[in-house]
C-alpha cells in the first residue's frame, strides 16, 4: 500500500533547498516544519531525491500520454518535453494526447507514401551527412584512478573543504555535525584507491551541552578556515614578502556550525575553544591575515569579530536587516559583509557604524571577496550580476552581466599587487547555477572566457597558488581544471607574447560519485580537494 506523510514530503523539500544552495531558506523551512523532530535518517536518503521522484512522476505522465485507447504503447516518443506544471494540468495532458494522435496519423500516412516509392536509395543521404565531432583528447585530460583518492567517513553531505596552509592536511565539514582532518602527506601517497579508507583522519565532533552531558549537535558544519598567521610582522613588508621570509601557522582550524557556535581546533583534533554569541546558524567564518581575530556571519543578521586567543567577542555588528551570508577581511581590522537584504557593509573594529555601504544589487548577495591588494571588492548575487566596488566611490566600478541564472560564488586570481604573482594580470572568476564559469578582466570589465563543460549548477571555483590554473566543481559530479595562463613566454625586448593564449582550455577533468560543493588547492598547487554530496571527499 502506498503512503505519503507530510514529514516525508517536508524532508525531501528541506533536502532540495539545502542541495540547491538555499541554506537560509532551508533553515527557516526546517524550523517551521520541525524537521529535527522527524524520524527520517537523512544519511540513507540519496542526493537529489526530490528531483528524482518528480522525474519519475513526469515519466509516468508521459507514459500515460503515449498509451493509446487500446492499451498499446505507441512506437517511438512523439511527445514534446513535458514541464512539471504541464504535468499537473489535466487540460494540458489531454491536449498532448490529442497532438500525439495527430502525429501518429501523419507518420502513418508518410510511411505508406514512402513504401510506394521503390527507386529511392540512401546514396544521397550518405553523401549529405556530416561527420560527428569527437573529443579525441578526452582520455588525455581525464584524471586516472592512481592519481585520485576517495576519502570516506562522513555520514552525510560534505559541504566544505580547506587545505592547511603549511602541511598537506585537508579539513572537511559535513551535515553529520562533524569536521574531519585528513592526512594527505606524500609519505601516504602510495595507497591504492581501494585503500583510501585507511587514510588517517581526525574526527572533530561538534557537540552541545545537554545538562551535564556533551551530546552531538546534529547540525551542519557550514564553514571552516585555517589560520595563516606570520611569526613576525613588519609593516614595511607586504603579506607576500612576509610569507616568504617567515613561516605561517596553520596550527588552528576554525569551524562554524548551524548550532550557532564557532569552534577552534588544533591539528591533533583537540578542541581549543568554543565561541558562542550568535543566535542562530553561522553561515561564514574567516581568520584575518595576522591571525589574531576571527570574523563570523550569522542568520541573526549580525557579524562578530572574535579574539582568537581569549575566545571573547571583541565587537558585534548589527547593521544588516536580514541574515548575513558572507564576510571577507580587507585588512586586519576592516572587513566587508553581505546579506539577503541586498546590501554590503564595510566595517572597522572600534567603530559603531559602517565605514561604507554599497547598494546596487536587486536580490540577495551570496558572496563577496576583496582582491589581493584590498582595493577592489567583488560581489555576486541572485540577481545574476557581479559587481566590483571601490572605497573611493559610492557606486560600482563595474556591473558585469552575462550569466543567465544566480551566481553562487566568485574568486579573484592571486595576481597583481599584494599577491604572490605581482606581474600577472588580475582576473575574476564567477560560478553560476547556469552551469558555466566565467573569467573576467578588470580594466574594462569584459568577459574573457565562458567555460561551458559543466552540465549542472557550479558551486565552487578556486585558482591555483600560482594563478595559472582554475578548478571548478559542479553538481554534475565533475571537477574541471582549466588553464588561465594568457601568455606562455614573454619576450621583453619586443614586448610581445611568443605563444598563443591558452586561457580557458580544459586541461584536467575528474568525475566523482556525488555533486561537488567545494574545491580547493593545497599550498604547493599539486593537489585539489573536493567535497561532495554523497559524503565523500576527493
């Protein structure tokens, strides 16, 4: 006997919102529908479950349309694509059946006419046919099994991952209320893919107090970030010089969770501190460059600067009118934040009002990023635009319009002043639900390339440390690596490039077993990590 409960429907809708990137909408829906009180084991429900059952329903309606009154199925599929809304409208379904009957009749008449013609051969058809295009280089760019490792251990979707800036330690955060630190050092690289389960992993369990007991929070780990602090600080050196002259920390991992707490962990898995002042889920969390402050953004419409040593909140900034979605440091005391209220605030520690407010987006702002010099701020939105802002003016510097759906995230290339690659041209990459990645130049605000190999929404992009490669991860389960190198060899005397541009060329491709939420490069630029919807880390 078939049965459908409201709890089951609500859970599938909740999972769909999560998988589609609508984290705050999922939170509010889950709160109102009491998802946490249901008895459904989310780990057993496969990704895209709602879409899968809807597709099966559409196929059933199409099958009904394709069956004639005698109960026989028509040969071939003559129906046009059926939309979800069409499928629930009886008049539309009836019209489709009538159209099919007319097509069947027309095909029958055409077939009878052709059978009467006996002197027709297939010679003309063969001569006029065009050869099919074949991607002969596909096998050359596919990442082989011996160069990939699948890490298993999480019991739910893995939303985020990040490499330690000093060691080959990969951190991951999941919907199973844990973060994990995976040891990916070279001495363990001889493990076969089947032996990936034996990789050393530290499980960082996110617990809350229930009376005198510590119990799992059962909340998603939404954000994580390693500290990148330099041992010495000299204001006359750029961060690039500091990172060359002095060692970086990488000793602490900060995590943010849907339970409203930020936590600090040592590389050995020990919990060092718990930071609690947000009244609701934390959506973003970042260390400053000096490593003495942590910045967080929450559904409670506020951002908080925390003292990394004491764990105390230095200042809470209540300027947004809706949940804060992302934050990014401009320098060690100044930062930007964005929100579903469509605004961007630039704030400074010690001031009780924003230094600057940027308005211009017509829908919620999903992500913001300062360029390496801290002079330009990029933002992306559900209004399908990217905008570039400067502290020197109130309106945007560039309004970049090309994507056809929501833009989920953006990343600057590590190029130009303030970066490790000061002689390279600065670029901006954008990832969209229209399944494309776009590369932009900033002098004129033009789109350099549109990368179109993905077939599902693209959730993440990341430049390699040298800026020559770009990784992208999509819900089509693929990680693609593209060349961003504009000039292979430059002749300074003649001031011209001796080799053709390879920007936008696909150089490596990897297909996993789950939709990709996040991609990231290690500090050496020879490994890419990817977190997936099926609970794996690749």
